């Protein structure tokens, strides 16, 4: 957030406002794994949107598995 504040010349930015703007911007871009780049969501083909959604799901799933693995290894019996 400090990088954005410095780069854009903003004063203090409320975390809620920053999060809202970030979410709005992030919803308008897609990462295309096969092309290893981002593109505008409205310019992506159906195939590209599906591929991007699959990749997001895989990343989320792997993160969930890592959290579960870490949590279970931390529990003492």
C-alpha cells in the first residue's frame, strides 16, 4: 500500500478504500497461464476465462492444503 501511496502521490489511504479499489481493479484483469501474462477480462475469450478460473481454483486449493498441513503438524497429541 505504501508503494501505491508514494507512486501515485496520495496522502493516507484508508485500508477499506484501498481494498475496495484493489478488488475492483483485480476483477477487471485475468492471468492467462498459457501466455504467462495478464489481460483485460472483457477482452478474454471464454477459453481464456475458464483457464484463468481453473488456475485460481488450483492456487486456492493448494493454499488450503498447505494451511491444513501446517495446522495439523502444529497440533500436539
